[in-house]
């Protein structure tokens, strides 16, 4: 099984619908992140969580909400989807390691969301 | 605040040619730097990282990158491109002052011609 699992892999939804993207991890990491990827814009941070009780907005949080149900689960919701939220969404995890053992992030395989 | 600039959103090379993907960063503290690769329909995978040890870092699949503090650069190279190297590559800088959160560049899509 993958270390970071995202469901669904692909989703087409209609404008105005509520949709939830789910992420679960087996890394045992405390920190989890949601990014969206758009061509030419790289990855932009939507929300991040350093532990179950700590959730923070990223640079593009408008129109999104999150829930950290457990250390291993971090869900992203679009309350009322709009077409410009069509993108590839990634969940990632990390630990708190500093110094030479900083391994960066572990990514899920992504969810391709299309809002029509 | 940290930032990363990848020069060239698309790079095309012939199979067997040198691959050079450019990354410049800004950071107020000594940075940790990363290169990730994204193959089609997959997530991002760590290619290599610099965390203040040797300035020349070797990664997977024959890639390497050199940290040059004077140029604030961390360019990715591979002596001979292979068709399987076609992917998108992201440079990232870790902000030690913000819990090691990563800031990503805009990505460079590498195309390899036969």
C-alpha cells in the first residue's frame, strides 16, 4: 500500500456541488498538507496541519475547508465547487525533522478534479 | 519569505544530451533545497536534497545538483538524457523558520526527443 493515499483519483462534479477529497497516511507523520497544482503555477498551498488540533490556512484557502479527523487522515472540502477549482490536488506529509535528516515531503498520487 | 524561481517552464533536449534545469532561490537563512520529479499521472517523488553537507548532491536516476551560495542557485543536471527522464521537475526550498515548510517553484517540464 502507498504511504499516502488519496481518494478519489479522478472526479468530475458540477458547479455548486459540495465535494470532499480524502487523504490518509501510514508514515506516522504529524504534519499534513493540501496543495493544488495548475499548469505553470507549480504547487500552491491550500491548508496545512501540524497536528490534529493545529490547522492553518495556506496562500489560497478561499473556497476550501479541511478536517483533520486523526493523525493519519486529512480531508479537503470544496463547499460549493466552481470551475476555476478544476486542478490537480495533492496531499503531502512530513515529520518535524531538522538538520541533515530533513527528508522533505511524501506526496500522494493526486486527485484530478474537474468542475463543470 | 522564501521563494524559488525555475527558469524555463519547458525544456527540450535530445536523447543523450546534457540536461540542465535551473533553480534560483531566496532565503534569509541557510536553506535546505530539494528537487522533486513528477512523472505523468503520478505524485511528486524526491529526486535529491541539499541539507548543508556536500554542495554537490547526487540523486536517483543519474541526476545531480550543485548548491552555489554565491549565486543562490541549485541547478539540476544529468550528463545524458534518457527518454524516461521526460517529466515535470520541481525545485523547493525549506523554511527552517517556519517548521521546515516547503516553497515550490513553478516547475519545469522536460521533454526528451529521440
